C-alpha cells in the first residue's frame, strides 16, 4: 500500500514538473525567438523544442533572474552582461564544444562583453544596426545626424526610449567612434546634443510597431531606429531607408545566449541547443525569414543572395568595423547617462 | 487575560482578514519604507540607514516637477470628469422615470472593453491621421493636421477623463437620488427659482457624492502609468513613469521606493485639500 502511494506520488511529481525528461532545458528569451527555424537540429535530435519563458526587455529579464527565476540559457543583449557577471549568474561557455565557434564573425567573437578574463561568456546570435532611418520623399537635401537637431525638423523626429541607443546616437554625433573615447567632457557634449534634439522629438519610441506606424503615416520624418524598422518599410514599400555610411555614423547591436548557472537542465542539451543556434542553417533562416543578421559568417554564403544584398549584409565584417558597437562606456559614465537621459526626456 | 469562548470565536473570525491585511498590505508597505532608506550600489542593495534618497527626491527639480505635474493632471482630470458627469447623473436621477437601471447599465458599457484598449482608441482618435484630424481636414476647418492633439499632458487629461467617467457618475447619482423630493417642493413653495433651488438645495445635498467621486478619481489617476506612457509623450510623463524606470531600467529600487512614498504623501495632502475645499463650499452654500 505504502509502496503504491510512493510510486503514485513520484508519477505525479514527474507529471507536475512538466516533462518526463528531467534533463529538459529552459530558455529565457525575447518573445518570438521560440521559432523552431532557429534550432532545427535540436528539435531533430530531441523530438521537441526546449521550454521557453519570455521577457519584454533586458532589464525586466535581469530582475526576474535576480529574484530567483531558474533557466539554463538566456538571450540578453550587450547592455546587461556587465550586471549579469557582477552578480555571478553566468557560467563560462566552453567553446571547444561549439562546432561553429571558428566560423563566427571575428568582430562579434572578440567583443569585450563576449570574451573577457580569458573566458567566453556569451554566444553571439543575432546582431544588426541602429541608425538614422528617414523618409526619402519627405526629407530633402543632405541629411546627417545634426539634421535631427535642426529646428526645421521640430515635431518630426523620434528617438528610442532606451538610454543605450540614444547615447550611441549622441556619441556618434559628437565624434566618438569607440566607447573608450567616452570621457566626461564628451559625455557633456553628447548630453547637450540630445537636449537639442529633444526639442524636436515628437515621442520617444519604446515599441517598434508604434514607430513604424508613425513613419508610414508621415508623422515622423526621421528617427534613430533599428534595422528592423527599415525592413518593415521595405516590406510595405514605403520610401524610407537607413543610412549605413560610417561617415554619417551608424551603431550596431548584438544579442546572444548566456549559460546561467542555476539551470536544472542537462549540460549536453545546453550545448546541443547552442550548436543548433550557431549553425549556418540557423543563420540562413534568420536572414531570409526575419531579415536579421546572424553571427555565423558562413550563413551569408548559403542564404538567398538577393536578401543578403537588400538588407545590407554583403560585407558584415567590413561594416561592423566602421560602426560604434554595443553600449560599453565605463560603469560610472553609464550610470550618469541613465540619470541624464531621464532628465533630458523630462525637459531638463 | 482570560480567553472566553466568545473572544476565541472573535479572534478566529477576524484572523483571515488580519492575515490578509498583514500579508498583502502591511508587509509590502513596510518593505517599501525599508527600501526607501537603503541605497543601491550597482547590483547590490546596501542595507544601511540613510536619508539620501529623500534628499534627492526633494532637492532635484526633476522629481518635484514630475510630482507636481502628476497632481496637476489628476486635479484637472477630476475637475473635468466631475463637471461632465454631474449633468448625466442629474438627468438620470431627476428626469428618467422608467428603467433607471437600464440607464445606469448603459453608463458602465465602456467598462466592457479593457482599459488599455480604450487608451489605444484615444490614440487613434487623436493621432495625426486620426479621427479628429481627418474630420477637421475634410470639413476644411484646418489645412494641415494638428500635431498638438497627441503626446502632451492634455491628451492624458482627455483620455483619463473618459476612462474614469462612470466612477464619477455613479456616486453623484446615488447622492442625488437620495435627496428628499419634498425639499425641492418646499423650496419652490417658498418662492425660489430653479437656479437658486439647485444652488441652495440640490447642490449642497449632493456634495457627499461629489467628494466621493473626487477621491475615487483623484487618487488612482495621480499614480496612473499606462496612459501617460502611451499618449503623454515627454511632457505628459508622470511620477509613476519615473518610479517604473527606477524599478526597471535604472535598477535603483531604493530611490524608486522613496519616490513612491513621497508621491503617496503628496497625494494625501492634495486629497485633504480637495475634500476641505468642498466641505467649505458645502457650508457656504447652506
């Protein structure tokens, strides 16, 4: 009798835990990234996708992990890696177990937040640009970053409601092309630039759909935006484009997968998932179906060449070398920027 | 203390409510108060007593502006909502003879859709190519779409005033409905016209309903977060948006807690002033 009830209890426990396989991994991700096209090889091997849980922005995700949420892998972007490492959340990634590590774009593999202290902390997955997107039919004449502060553009500008993106723009506008050049003096100049642009800003966008709709309707003429906005315009045949000329200034972002040290899934599953994500096939799918750039250099060779050219990914290495990467000022200046950006938005 | 059977029953009966209040109200408030005296040190919270967060909240013009703006927006919303709700409540209480319940039911219809959807609808109404602009354009009243409709504090006031209307109509209706009709007849018999009857009898007797409506609207709207985030733009941002930033992106919970508590104190003071002013009005009308 007692044996049966224990057996029953165990059965229930395994039912409650969701899967029969105790090794099943949990991936903490942006919504939409549970697209099986990204990790086809993993699904082939295990017959099902891992468990997914979602966050809406980096900081929310970080706070949830801080308060004890357990997952094996997470997909943050570069701005919270510093915080994650400071709180000892991450396990280093053993690159010898990654088949495609050598095929990754070198700039991504060597980013300061990817490789640090002789270890690799993140597997870069997707990257793209943040740049000046403008309506080619509504903005006439030469356009550069200073155009955003031009009084003639009053009420026709949108900036991102994210300190990392806004200060990347400001840094480029004051001639900083590497975060290590961001001194206190440059920080002041950059803040003054944002303050000048603020008077022209109609709204600070936090939701890409809102920005896209405003550009389509002609309410916004120029914006500092992700390349996904340019893609949305290409899909809807709106005359708009992103300036990728390094002379004008363009920034890049990168996101990737980190190995959390409180996960309960199997180690082998974690690496199988990372291998599936970093394969060239995954990259081909990301480029063709999502229009985003992938970290694996070989994926650009096997993807549809028309798409690669249309989305501006023909020379990813050369392109990245000339853009401002990620958000990596000193911790002290980053904290100042955060405060200052809130003041600027409030009109101070 | 001798525990009688009666005390025992009493304690048992009040235990669930006490537990509920302790766990869901007292504990979170205590935690917020504790946090407001601590400091954030990058990713860690340093648990040493300090007034620094409050000093920052009260010395920095940014936070002062946001708190005052929130109080001002909420006061405007309250005033506008009560002003618009009063005639509706008056009509239902005095002029609708049959099926009052149906009328009240109709008033609550906006609540059938989510609050968020109503805010989004206002965005569509006020947008540059929205309902108001296209109507004015097609009527030839304006030549170019107005861009002053959305993304400012007025848009926040309009949106909130619409969303909270039923909360004003219902309490005012109840207080009007309770008025003894013979008092109005007496006023008429004594030679007062309709305007003076309203000012000296109906209005003073409906003040409790107005006070209720003001409090129900003012207190939650000061802390509203969604509406300013969606239609407020940068000069319609309110204190709740800043509190959210502190708990999210800025990752400074102690400062966020101090801001939240300071806002609570300001709201309490402002609410007391509103209630006091209405009581004075009531006395002067009588």
